[in-house]
């Protein structure tokens, strides 16, 4: 069987080129993405940034510990408490560092204020001017020069300062105040910095605080949360792309082998007639797949790691991967796994093809022409119907029972993928009526060639379906996924906008929040009702075992003894909720009402119970009878010099939707790029593999008097009909999936417009048409070359 399999591959190599390319590409992608995944998962966290130049850092414990029946739960606090004041006397040589919001009213934003004594700890030194000596003097790292009179925005408000020095640039843009002024602006001590021996510091501190050395010093960095998010985003994107690469490679290889076995129907019958058993036929097919997969998987496993740096750079450039990882992991494990996965994918993909090959009867070798196999075997009917039923049930459950989950693309995208997979499986069953509908114009205006095209497309359903199915996948994937992503983004933005019942919003621009002076000025604007929102967190104990941190907003409409939670907390109005506030304080608050779905936060509490810093948003309602334009102008005047943006609700919603769509589209385009690459390979492979089947038709047409141009038009028209069938089926399945999504989103956000990416779809359809027309033309020209003519048997 091995010799026979190798001989078959040698003489029938054209039928297996597509499988080799698909497997090699799949193995290369698995190796590259696996290398990226190994890099993002295994790379060490970013080293200490803020306190890199300080050997020993003392910080507050800043943890919440709650006893439970199986021991206890400990989680970091959302609102740090700082170092106990008594420790400053225990470490007299330590520098008390305070980090607080402080930004120039004009210039770079996102800076922090710190005491002058912390300059060496910040890794900076004075490059011009002198140190601040009075409380109205500061040193800046950028944005001003010595002698400049500047205005600085802090939590208290805006105050003028004189710049007396410029420090070197560093990892964190800082404004340095005198130690006295820094203590006034931020009484909390965030860290004690010391160069004393670690053992001495630990002995002095005891259990009252935490001593950080080495890599532990990174715990105080402000980018810890964003670094974790970047790593998780990269892991998610690489993992999803990896899964899709394996899934679609199985589909392409399975289709390729099924098509190849169908072409070799008579060959299999001859082998059966000469004494081959069904088991031997199956083993021959498996050996063919194993031989190809070993070569293709080895090629991909070797080439894939070389593409990993480019993939990682692409992710980093689009802020979808950590930017501090500058080198790809050198682990050989992803390459080994991709090699093994390539072989396993091939063997799994040919199970059905091998079974069908073993079912060929010996008597079929006596036929002059192979019998047209059923376009839909029972196994495909069952698998396709089951997949379709699963997709429809999921759509119905989402629309009726849980419409809110439709706004999460991770929940609804798999449903669309199931629907597209079901359409691909069931495509042969609907190819004939669709092709008959599309070929009516050919019958009327196409003459003899048109009649032949119509007859071929409707009678050879298997061949038409083989070409239409990859077109279906190629068009349906971007049509459904991109449009669904745009719909969910629009719905999420509508839900967010619905949760904000204000005419205008005032947002911080480059600062940590809205300062107290600004808030007071906004409240004094005639005709404006102003309320603030403060972002915070609370902790709940789930099942008496697990502490869960829940995002919370502090709003002025909630009393200090009340809370407004989401329904999934399990409380009813009037119940008492046990929870812990952001600073670790235990509280019992009564439930006064429940949040509506899609509120954008897990609970509402009073500003006092938020226990957080500055308000993140000010909501402004124009009083009835007042001029909105005049109120808006007054709001802008009130915000001058405070680094605040005044936007209407519509502007805020549009900006939020644009940001959300941009972030989601990048990851989706990466996954679609992988999927479309595979489906394009499948399309090309189907055309190349089907060329020998059309050789007999070409000879018959020539014998009937057709010239070369007529034969070429026939080949092109037949391919275009198959492409048209695929596009029609893709439009149908996309419309069905998007209709279900629209119904679900209707209950959550109201009518959602269909934002179809016509440019992308037009390019995809044009690419399919180009491939389906150029490739048959090249194959037809090759068939008329002297070599091809000499090799063809006489008619």
C-alpha cells in the first residue's frame, strides 16, 4: 500500500497540491502564532519603572482579607491606603514619596506631582535652573523653561507656580514641588524610599507595611493594570487566530481530499476489482495523507518561527500586544507542536474521504464513465442539519432569553460561524435550484454556449458545489463577521448612551479627574444642573468563598446607606447587601432599586462610599427654558485652564463608538485574514483539480465545431455561475445570521442600522471573480499548448 500510495502521489500530484499548500500554511501559522503565544505568556513582566533606582521600597499592605469557611480570601485593594504615618519615624533616613495628580494647564498631560526629595528615586537629575525653595516654585521635566509662570492643575484646583528648574526626562513625566507643598496637596504617603540594608528595613517595619525589593518593586508602577490587559489581549488574539487556523485547515484539507477521492472513483473501483479490500483502500488513502502531511508540516514548522517576529511587531504596532517585549521566545516547542498538529489535522480531515473510498464497488470499474455520486451523503446531511439546528436554537435563545449577550461579540460570533459552517455543509443540496435560477439569462441570450453552461451547472451539482462552497465561505465570513461587529459596537454605544441621561458631559483632558475648583465652577453655571460620576470598585463574597471585584460608580443620587446593583447580584429591592468598599471597609447597604441591563457598571453607590479620587465625569442637564447654546458656552468658559473637555451627549457617544469599533476591527481583520487566505487556497485548488474533468468536455466541444474562443467563454461562464451561486448563498446565510442578531439587539438598544463593509466585500467578490476567470483562462491556454496537445489522447 505504501508503494501504491507513493505512485499515486507521483502521477496525481496536481490533485494534492492544494492540500500540501493548506497544510504547510497551517503548520506555519500554528508555529508562528504558537511562538507569539509562548512569548506573550512566558515573557517576564515589565521590570520596575517608577522605583527602578531605589533598592528598597516600603508600601502599605493595601490588601483586603476576608475569612471564609475554607480559610480566607485576599485580594488587592482598588484604593490604596498608603504607608502608616508612624513608619516615617521608624525609618528616619527614608524619603517619603507622594504621587498625586498634577498637570500643567497647557502642555503635556498625564503627568504626576512628587516631592523634590524624590527626584533621585525618579531616576532624574537637574539639567537647568535650581531646586524649588518656596511653595510657589516647581521643577518640570518638560513643557516649560526656568522663569516661566505656569498654571498647574491639581485635585484642589488651578494655582500659578514659577518654574525654577528643568529635570531630565524620565519614564514618568513629573512636576516636583517642595516637600511641604507636596504634603499639603497629598497628605497620604505612597511609599518610603530607602537605601538602607533590606534586613534593617524589614526589622523596623515588621508587619505594618510591605517591603519591596528586586522585581517586586514593579508592584507600585502605574502601568501594572494596562500591562496585564495588553498581555491578555495578545494571548486572546493569538489563541483565537490559532484555533481558527486549525479549524479552517481541517475544512480545506477535508474538502480537497474529498474532491480528489471523487475524481479517482474509477481508480478505486479498479483496485477493488484486482482484489484490494476496503481496509487496504482506507490505508492507502491514509498513507497518502500521511506522506503529504509529513512534508507539508515539516515545511511549515521550519518556516513558521521566522514569521513570528513580524506577527508580534504587527500586534505591538497596533497596541494589541505588550510593547515592552522586544524579542520572540526561542522555544522549539511551538514548532514541534505545529508539526504534530499538521499530521493530526490531515489524518482527521481524511477520515470521511477514506471511508467513502472504501465503499466503492468493484463493478463500477466496468463503466465507461464514473457514475455521478450523490451530491449529499447521509453523513453530510446529518452533520449539516445538526449544525444548522444548533445555530438556530442559539439564535432563538439569545433573542428571547438573553438579548443582552448579543452585544458581546465573543458570545454571538460563534453562532455566526456555526451558521456559515452549516451553509457550507448543506450547500450541495441547494446548488442545483440556485444555479438554475442564475443560468436563465444564459439560456436566453447565450446561444449554444449559454445552453451548455446552464445544463452543465445544473447537471454537475457536485462540481458546481465544489467551487461554490469556498466562494460561499470567502464572501460570507467578512459579510457576516464585519457587519455583526459593527452592529454590536453600535448597539453597545447606544446602550451606553442610554445609560447617560445628560445634555452635556465634562471630561478630564490629560488629568486624573475633574478638580474640585472646576466642579464648583460648573455647578455655578446658570441654567445647568450638574452631577458627578466617580469610578470605583466594591468587593462581594460569592458563595462564601470567592471575593469578586465589581466596577462601581459613585453618583450623587444614591444615599450613603444605599446601593443600586445589577440584577445578577441576586438581590431584590429592600434586601441588605454585604460588601466591602474600595478601601477595604466593610459595609451593609440596602438595595433601593436594580440597574437596568447594559448600565455600563455593576452598581451605583454614593460618592462617599466610592472612596475614590477625583470625579471622572460631570453630567450636565440644561434646565427647561434655558438656552442650551448659552449653557454650553458658559460650561466651556468654566472649564478654561482646567484641562477639561465639554462635549454633547451625541459627540461623546460617537467618539466612544469609534474607539470601540477601531479596537475590535483590528483583531477581527487579523482573524479574517487567516480565514480568507485558506478559503482562497480552497478556491484556487478546486479550479486546478477540476481542470482534468473538463478536458473531455473541451474535446467534445471542439468535435462539435466550437472554436477556441467559444470553449474559453464556456469555461469562464461555468466558473462565473459557480461564483454567483456561492455569492447568493453567502448573502442568504449572512442575511439570516444578521437578522437574528438584529432581532436580539432590537430588544436591548432599539433598531440598529446595518453597517455593511461594502468596500471589503466588493474587493472579496472581485477577487473571487478574478480567480474564477483568470485561472480557467490560463488552464485553457495551457491545454492548447503543443505539449498539452501532444499528450492528450485522440478523441
